[in-house]
């Protein structure tokens, strides 16, 4: 596959770890902080971090609506943890605005506080390519509902933790915190 330019929303969170993973796979990572940075991107990653802070920066930079439109463009998108919250149709715990790009309902911080973070291999994987992937959950959201067009790729404790709707992927864990790039590889194959 030819090298792609993959945008990484770089307003807050561990976007540098995503950029390193993208470059490790032979693609170009572009930090997206303003609208003009989206031009020429072939795919996009919305990283983990603090979703309310990201929303504030998106609104301050007048990037909220353009980002939502870009995520609906048909290009591959991956949202991890807070990025999954941003992509969701509905957000609870407490409710907040979102881009509404993927038909899921997420509950913020559903696994608990920072001290409740954990690492677990994904064994409940309808998608064989992700079986055994080590997932890092940090103040992670839980996907409470998935729409009829959403494919569940992996579960943990019965809850969906990796899903896709067309070329838009959402994961409630941090794949960038391990050396296992299978999820990112799958997204970039779309």
C-alpha cells in the first residue's frame, strides 16, 4: 500500500504516540490543529485525552463543523478513547456535544477514575485480526448502544470496545500505548 498522509488531531491528548505509530507503518503523520491542516489528509486519527477540553479547542478554532464534515467524507477515521467520545452519536455521563459521526452511545469514564485503569488482552473478538490485542483502558468510556449499521470488532467484559461503521472506527482503549499496530493497520487498509 502506498504511503498515506494521516492527520492526527493535535489539540490535546497523546497525539504524538499516534504519530509515531503512523510513521512506524510507513505513512506520514500530520498534526491537525487548524482547518487548513485537514487539506490533503487521506485518513484521520482522533486521539485519547480529555473530550471536554478537545471540544473547547475545536470550538475556539472553529473546527467543530469542518471536522464533522471531514469525518463523514468517506475517508478512514479512527477515534480512540476521547476520540471515540467525539465521534459518537450520543454521549452520557454527563451528556455533552459530539460530532455524531458513528451510531453509538458512549458513557464517559464508565470504567472509573485514573486509578482504575487497566490493561487486558482482547479475547471476545468477532474480528479475528484483533484477537489477543493488548488494550490499555484509561478512564475509558463504555459503548452502551450500537446502531444497526455498526459492526462490533471486539468486546471486553461483554461491552463493545472496538467498532466500525463503514470507514469510521472507534475504540474505547488506547492502541497507541502498545507496540501492536493491528487496529491502525486495519483502519488504514480501508
